[in-house]
C-alpha cells in the first residue's frame, strides 16, 4: 500500500535509491518547512493552513493563547499526529509525513515535553546514556559498552546543563528545574539538528529561569531551537524572532517589538495578557 | 542499585562483578551442595538426613524459583504484569511430558508400541502430526524452549504492536492462559485431556523413580536456575536493561528518544517465556505429571504473588519469594489444608503493608543501615 503511494508521488519515486541515512539538506537555509498544514479532529481545525519556516541555527519562540495549536504543531513535527493536509519537510530532503516517531527522532529532531519526563529510577548519567545517538536496535543495545568517548560526551553535556555533581543520583530526586535541564541534556545527547522545547520555564524560580535562558541561547547557532512558551518575560529575554499562533495559523511573525506592536496580536493575546497582568 | 558508578554497570564485560549476584550464586550452590551431602553421605537414621522426598520437593521449589525469575524479568524491569506466565510454564512442561510419554514405549497399560495409553483409549490409530519427533530428546528439548517462545512471540507481537499495556495486557494474558486451559481440557486436543500426561518412566535413560535420578534432577534444576539468573542479570544490567526500566517508567519518552519500544518488550517477553518453559520442563519429571491445571489463571496469579512477596525488580527477591511461599504452602496444606488460601492472602496483605518492596527490600534496608556512607560517596 505504502509502496503504491510512494510510486504515485512523483518527486519521491526511486526512494530506495536514496541512501538510508542521508544527511539533512539545509543548503537552502531553512531546516524546517511547514506548508499549508491543516489538522482537524472531528471537524475542529486544531491547525488551520499553517505555514512556518525555521532557519538552520535559529532560535525561534512560538507564542499564542491556549488552544492556538502550539502543542499540535509539535506533535505533527515529531510524527505523533498526522496532518489532514499539507506538507512538512525537514531540510529539503526529508518528508516528515512519511516517517514514524523513532525515525524522526533518529533524524535529529528532539522534543522536550511540557511536563518534565525523565527516567526517575535511572541515574542522571544513565538518563543521558540512553538518550545518546547510537544504534538503538535490540542486539547492539544488549551488547553496548561504555567507551571513553561516550563518557566524555556525557560529561560534556553534564557540564552544559550543570548537573555534573548529581551525575550518579537517581533522576527522581532532582528538583523540577533540574529535571527540565536533564531533559534538555537528553535531547542534546542525540546531537539534534532541531530542538523542540515546550514551556521550558513553567514552574521555575527566577534563578532557574535565567539559567535556562542562558542554556537555550547558548544552544542556538549549533542547533536550531524552537521554544513554545507562555511566559512573556522569558520570551523577551531570549527571542530574536517570535511567531504568534492564533486558532491554528500564524497571526504575526517578527522581532518581539514588532510583534507586540501588531494590533492583531495585541487584540487576541498580548492585550488580554497585559490587562490580566496589570 | 542505580547509584553505582558506571564502570561497574557493564555486566556483559565482567559478568560476576556484582556483589548481589556473587552472594546469590554462592548461597544457591552452597544449598545444592549441603542438600546433596546430607542426602548422600548422612545415614538414613540420622536426624540430619535429607530424604528423597525432601530432595524432590526442593527440586520443585527450584523450578518455581526459575519461573518466578522469568516473571520478575518482565514485571519488575519491563513493567509488564503478566498474569499468564503459567501458560508458558505449562507448555514447556507439556513438551517435556510428550517426550516422557514417548519414552514409555510398549510398557503402557495397553502395550501399544507407539501410541500413549490415552490415545489407544480414544481409539486413535496413529500419532497426531504434532506428536511427531517427540521421541527424540534433542527435538523435545528444543521444543521446551521454542514452543513457549513462539507463543510469546505471536502473542507479544500482536499485543505490543497495538500498544496494549498496563492492566489491559494483564487481562489478556489472563485470558490467554484461561483459553489454553479450556483447550487442553478437551480430549480431542490430543494432550490427554483432563488427566494430562503421566506414568512417566525414564528421562534420557535414567529411571525417574530412582532416588539418584531425583537428586540429579534437583541439581540440574539448581544449575538451570543459576544460568537463568545469570542470563536475566546480564539482560537487566546491560544498556538494554536500562531501556527496559525506562520503558517501564515512561514509555512514550523512551519512544521519543528513538527506541522501538515494542521490539524491546517483545524480545524480553520471549526470553522470559522461554525461561518459564524451561522451568516447566524441569518441573514435570519431578512431580511426575502435567495436566491442564497448570494453565489455571489462579496459578499464574500465584506466581505474581511470589514475586511481589520476594520483592520486584531484584531477581533474587523472586527466588526468595517463590521458596518462601511454596515452603509455607507445603507446611500449611499438610497441617490445615483449608486455611492455605487464607494464609496466602494474609501473607500478601502483610507484605504489601509492612514491606512494600518485599523481602528483598528488607534485605537492602539492612545493608544500607550497615553502610550508610554509600549514597554520600556517590553524591560527592
């Protein structure tokens, strides 16, 4: 069935001739294209004709009121939800709609969930070890050994996320903020090209928030980072470019100042938010 | 357990590096040796003498212990609460039983050279196709592992591919063993129906009714338990074992970091089913009968109780639990048979309330009290 479909798609004929692990093609700049994407759940359009392009190495913030489709958008990129219409490309070579979750993950798209989910029974070190890019089939996993190279890589990430001293502690005892960092560390272990980060500072203290902002801005450039966040102060502190989603499509895009002066945005989101804050 | 430095975690490269494994294997082999010596070298009249009945009983406990280890592998580490492992145990047992039946030859009541007694009784004139080959030991022993493995493969493939987990999986494993029980009760199935397979005589030429063979089976079961334990330990301390624990605690997360969770579940489930089958095959020649009651849902639940009582996710806890409960069962059913189920229930309630991590949890606590600095060192 899927073979027939692949034959019908003219631009993907002879798919088998392309090398399986072909590198992500970012020669044209963007690392992620979403074009005319629509998702409807029983008629309700969670995503409505969404167009979004993320450049290689960019740090992008996505904001929008509840129900704007932010999480659904992440679900589409990671393969959890299939759009009803539209196309999603990673670089200009990989059609994400033809791949399942593990394939997309191994291609280099990492996702951090809203609620930190780390493996609580395993140590911080082991959490990172499992997340590392490696041959993840059964027998290679069964016979995997710890090499100096792997240890160095884990130590490097432990350093980046500031959890070196807690490396042999079970992840279950970490504070909320530390779990968030560990989860970002787990994403980094996969050497992702694109990081999707869902509400990284929810429930964090001021200090933890600063540390997270540092961490994320430090990552941009090496990786492309997409941050979905509600906290405007935090978005202002890290964002270079902001996309506002509303009712499943892009309402505005630009720098934080541009966006916050856009009358449409003020009406649906910032205005309401400011009033609440005031 | 999870707080050790990584150098000692790579078990495949240094199999006996772990203290718990060393202690477990040491205790097991010491017990095998002591029972053997007390049975063989101590004269019959002495109060220290272990009689053949007791040796046989211990052999039975050891096969239960291997079954419990198999269940702990999937429940403790993978989070799959299988309430149907009795099915794999019974199928392994039936494979062994079929071999033992074919060994009887023409010495059965009806004296037929090929057909087992129950088939003659049913007026069958030839062996059904699935009984072919069971006169050869190598074939039967291969089937002991392959038949439960194949069932687990098909069942697991369907269940894990559809992402059936948690309580739903427990229910369908229970349904699986119940369905098999009903099927094996039917005479037309060709497995002896209600009566099962019995009246065994020889295993590999050794007379099953001699005390020496019983001792041999007891020792073989002990060795099988040790090997099964080592295999499971190797799995759970490998990176694959950590993927299992990760799956147990956060399945979606494990999938997102790139592991094909359903394949890992299937692999471990099949290994566990094969171990359960091996346990069943060692059990049957020691008790001398296999019948559909081993498929009963109650038995499968009882196995889970052994593991819970001994302590999940430790492997040695499963062994302790199986030994304790079955010893208690032997004592109770001897003294007051009607009270056994109440005693089992009471034991389970008491352990759940007082020792949530089972007997193994108690042992770990004791050790930690003696060496309170371990966790602090790891922090520094």
